[in-house]
């Protein structure tokens, strides 16, 4: 390469003359860095330095900075380097760089001390309390809006409710049916496979029936709804918040809770029990099919055993939980949506938080209901 | 409009760009001279950004020739466009800073990917760029979400300049800034253009920046460059759209200087 950079140093007593040549640009960064490091010992000995730039073909910020760095290295000893023979625009650039990197860049501070950790713990606890208060506020706002609707039923947004039921109920049906069908089939298959060892295959029907109706049906459906519809609510409300649509609603004298949140939450409360019911039926159907083809139990026997094994109580225990789970999902999804700040990252973060939180709360709620039903003997 | 090759930074000839049947750029030719600041004006949705994005290879063209600093840009985005990318820096309208990196890391990113140099030197260079665009070293540790609009544009400009490109493309650099910040930004572009010897291709609606920083202004209408030249020449143009643009109510401030 003709333009390969070089740095010729010639010492004369304690005066040092440097002659950079070639192109001092970022393309040759590695060579340039070596060159400027190689003259460090001579630079340390020198009293005065002259940089003769007449041989430089090209100069960019990197090259100019390296020359400035040489000059600054020396300035530590009291004197600046003389720069001679440079073209005018190079002088401008070097002058420009004389101003920069004067202060040390504050690096990211390490946070390691015990006090810092305690502070983080405290902040996390505070955030948890804040979460609880946000949840309760949203619950309160929804209750208030519901009371308002009972007073003036005409103020309720029926069109919005129907549309939301269509979205979270009707459109969710295929996937809910498919998943619950498979879950029922898998439970039945596992039951038959293991119960067969001690000849208790017939009890598979009890297991599938009770498990699906009491626990799994509603739990699986609630988790799916949290992932599918809860996240959609958060993303929708979050993007409306980002684009100031929610502020626009408020300035028109409308309450966003009335207009946006109540219809959505009510739609979930209506749709989730229906989905849970359909899901339970699909799971039983899946279990029945597996019992027939894999376990050799005819559908007639399956239905007869199912009739003996389960009572309407099991079904009630399952379905009573559904609206409460729907309420929790709705509140979490909507309040997380409203917590979205201006940026797109915050929208993504809030949506993830919404799904994680609502699934967690749904499972906690399911546990509480299990304790409750056990103690009242249902 | 033809000029000798050594003085031309961007050469566009007979360019056609369209989406489906809708032709946005219709047999357009344009030369950007080395070391000038060229402003491009045009109606909203009239293809200014499309032209810029086609030149930098983000949009495929139907036909025509594009040369940047003497090397031909391929018809489809590929290796040749990537090689050419080292010759330009782009300032996107919203800054397009990587949100997971700090301001300093954003400026370091092109250096880290395209040049071999030590971490220490890289930080010094990136920091130098940040200071050259008028930011304090403390701003380097901030994330894009913590920066104001003007600061975002400055960091984005620093990143566009990280590799000392010969050409910078600016897409509405002053939009969304208050007149003071916009004025500062104009001055900054002019200063950097002088010290670094840049060629600047600027898409803008800001009449003040057109008037103060641009050496030449090109007007894009009906998919073609209808007028190109210094501001005074554009003000005399007889083309109806150019006339409406520069002689409308909002352009009155240009008149006393022009006449």
C-alpha cells in the first residue's frame, strides 16, 4: 500500500522530530496505534517535540486524535508539541480535538456494598407494595364504574362488550378446545399406562373427570387466556397510552375505566367460564377417546363410570373459580397497560410483566380456592 | 448537470423507484458535489425519503444507476452496498439509536465492528465524537431513553460520523427541535462539514436550515428534480410547485434576504 502510514522519529539531543506520513485514517487503526505506542519511550525522554505533518496524505479524527495524544503526553511535562507543515483543514481538525477528552469519563459505578444491597431490597419491597396498591386501585375503579353502570344502565358500552366477548371468547375457542382436548387425552393415556400395573384402569375415568372438572380445565384455560387475551389487553391499552389516546379520552370528560376497561374486564368475566366449560368438555372428550382406543373402554362404559365418579359439585368447584380468575387477569392486564411509559421498550416490558403476573396470580388464586373448598367440604 | 467524476460524491442517473404500479421516483438524475451541503426539499410523501433510502440501499430500485464516491451501488442490497456503507453515515429521523446501548456504546459500535483498535482508544475516539457534537462526557453513560430529542439527534450524528465517512445523509435533522436547538444543530453541521470535509445530503423541510447551511438546494416534485441550485436561484424558479413552496405564507421570512 502506497498510503501505508509511517511515523519516523529523529532525535536531536532532547529535541524530537516526528514525521508522520501516509494516511492517518481509521482504516489503518491497528498500525497507527502500534506506531504511536512505539515512540512512547523516545517521547518520555524528549524535552521538545516537533510534529512535521507535511507527509500526511489523509487525516481523520482518529489520526488527529493520535497526534493530539502525543502532544498531550508531552504537555504533561510542561510543553506542547509544535505542529508544522499541516494543511489548513488538518489544523482545524487538530484544534477541534484539542478541546476534547479533557475530563475523565465517569464510568458506570459499581454497586456492591451491603448498604446498597439493603437499599435494593427495600426498593424491591416497596415496588411489591406499589404493585398491590395499583391492583387494589384498579379493582376499586372497576367496582365504582360497575356501580355507575347499575345506576344508569344506558351508559354501559354494550357494543364494546360484545366485540370484546367476540375477541376473547369466540376467537379463542379453537385453540382452547385443541389444547384442552390434548391435555385430557394425555392425562387419560398416562393414567391408563400406570394404573394398568395394578389393574385399576377403570379408575382412570374418575381421575380424568375429577382432575379436569375441578382443577385442570379451568386452570389451563385461565393460563391460556392470560397469555392470549391478557397480553393483548396490555398491549392495546399500552399503545393507546403511548399515543396519548387515553389522555385524549380524559380531556373529553370520559373516564377511561368506563370506556375501555370495564367492557374488557366484563367480557373476560363472561367469556372465561364459557371457555372453561367448553374446555372441560373437550378434555373429557379427549380422555374418552384415549380410553376407547388405547385402553379398550367403550364410550358407553366411560360415560356410565363418569356418571358415577363425578357429581355436579366437582363441576361447580371448577366453574365458580373462572369468573374470579377472569377478574384477576383483567385487572392485571389493564393496570399494566396503563403503566406503560412513552417508549416501545416499556410496552414490551409491561406486556411481559402482565402475563407473568396474571399467570402467577391465577395459580395462587387456585390454591386459595382449593383450601377454601376443602374447608367447606365441597 | 453532468460533472467530472472526481468532484462528484453521489451520482444518480435515470433512477426509477416504485412500489407496485405506483412510481415514486421517475427517471431522476442528480449529482451531489464533494464537500457541499445539498438540501433536498419536496412535498410530504413526495419521495424525498424514498430517494435517500434508495441511494443508501434500503429500498430496491427498478432501474437506473447510483454511484457513491465513484463506486457503483448494486441493484439489490448486497456485498457492494455493504462495502459502500463504510463511505457514508446516516442520521435517521428518529435517531435510530440502539436502545440497549448507552450513548457512548452507540458511537463505539461502528468502530468496534469495522476497525481494529484497542478498547481504550475506541472509548477516547467515541468520547471525542460526542464532545465534537457538543455533548458532555457525562451524557455518554446515558441510555437513549434518558436523552432529550436534541441530544438524541446529536448522539445519532456522532454515531453517523464515528468512522469519519466521506458522506453523511441526514433525514430531517432539525425536525422536532425548537428553533434554538435547530439553529445550534445547523451550526454544528456546518462546522463539522468544514473540519471533517464532509459531503452532506440533507432531506429537510426546515426553511431556515435550507437558507443558512445548504450550499445548494434540490427540489423534488413529480418524481423528478425540477430545480437545483443555490437558494437564490430556487427563489427565482418558475416551476409552480417550487414557487408555491418558497413563496407561501410560511416562507415570507426568506423574501427580504432574497430580493
